[in-house]
C-alpha cells in the first residue's frame, strides 16, 4: 500500500535517513522504533509530505507522492508537541477535522463523544487546552488525529507524556480503536514495551539505518544485530566476550581473559568455521532465558557473583559478574539473593545467541522462557 524506496534525507552534512526501504500494508499497525536521533520522526514527515526526500521515492498504492502536497495525501498526523488550537475548547479541537470536511453536526457530536469516551476525556470537553495537563493535552491531540477518516494515520510518540498507568491503558485503547477503524497506522516510539505491544511489525532504526524489520516476536527472539538485541527488551540482552576454539576436535567458546569455557554445538561450530577471519565474537542471552541456582549441578555449571539485586515483585533481577562481564538474569523473588553470593547459571547452546562482528548469526529455538518477556 505505502512504500518507501531507497529514501535518503540529508540536512546539510547530517544524514537523517539512509536509503530507507520499507512497505506498510493496508490495515497494518507498523511501529518505527529506535533511540533519539534514529530518523523516526523524519521518516513520518517524509511520508506525510512535510519534508521532501533528498533522493528516493515515497509511493502510495503504486503512485509516486513526489508532487502531491501534504493536504492532498489524506494522511492524519499526531505530533508529540500537541499542536492544539488554544482558543478552542476540547470539544471544538476534536470536532475541527470533521467540520473542515463538512461532516453533519449530529455526526460530529456522535464521533466527538465516542472519541472522548475512548481516550477518557469526557469531563474535559468544555475546557480549553491551557487548563489541561500535559497528559490530557496529548490525549486530545491523539483523539483529534484519529477522529477523522484517513488513508494512513501517522503517530509521533502519541502517548509518551502520559503517566505509566495511563500509558499502559492507552496502549490497549489505541490498538482497539485502530482495529475498529480498520486503520493503517505508522507509529513512532522509543519505548520497547509500546513497540512490542502495538505492532504487527516493527522497524528498528539506528542512525537512519534499518537494523531489522519483522514481527515483534522475531525482533525480540531473533535479533539481527547486537544493537537490536541490546535495545529491544528490558533488561537488554547480556553479552559475553568469547573466542572460538577447538580442543582435540571439540568446539568451544572461551571467555576472554578467564579460564571459563562453554561447549559449542554443531550448528555454532559450523557457523564459526565459515568465518575463519571473524573479529568480535560474543554470546548473548536474555535475563528470562537463563536459569540460575545457588548450587552447582550438571546443567548449572557457569559460576557468577551477584553484583546487584533488584526486587520487582513477582521476580528478582540479578546483575551477575561472570569473569569481567556484567549480565542480568531473572529469577523467582522467593529466594533470598544477596550481593556477593556465588550463583550458578545454565549456559549452553540451547539458550545462547551467537553474534559475530555485530551480526546475529544463531539464536535459540523458541521454547522455554523462565520469566516475562519484558
């Protein structure tokens, strides 16, 4: 439906978007996710026509949008900075896009009341924006953007300024209202929870470059790069710096600077043999993918020392020092873990991710998970 083909955007010497190519299908909820400065908002502005690409092309239903001005693209954009009409009430702000399209006033009233109910501002309809909190203004801006019919809805951090409880609630409401409208949505966020909860597919951007595009479960469980692995998820993936070797024909990974070794399975060994000149080799694991015990046994054979203990109600998050590496593991809060205690981790090919020169080479099968994903 909507395509970006090799789109580049420069501001002077600054490369904001670097050869971005992606497709957004009809009725898809596509989330563009990345850190500040990744090019997320610039991408939305390119789609909306507010900014023209330096090179490349934006196409809609097979036709170039190069000569189509923003007001003729029938795209509704919600900005992070609200952009409300200060002299109008909340009701009139919500009604404005409908009245501009000559919608009958009875239909305007019905839609405004329905949207106010969805975004929980029914008691605020008579107020002006100057008498609203930042979170209330953002909800009004979101409602105004969603209230009218559009080909594509472009949402730039639409719930970023809400408190944590309301943001959690609004994620569900936003997903529901977009599904009800059968909307095509491109949503920008830097919050991984928001990205994973809302998206049908995620586009992970970093410094204007696409790191990975795929369903949220793929991005989480099979990160294409160390950047994705370290940016998606809370806590981020932990890494061990290792060197690949074969001892009497047995493949293994040796922790750099430590006399600690991990066996490599056949698949990992084959991957490493294909890369004899590999530079940086790292093993990664998520906090929820590794079991920890207070005593060593046949499976839990990697020693570590507890560096920090964080209690999160249903679970404890342990920062564990393995050699010179600090990594995190999730475990039951029933155990009384203490700083400087020695613990034993289950680390083997079944729960380790392999990264070579920053690229995700191999990942565990999707099976046992010992805690929440995020």
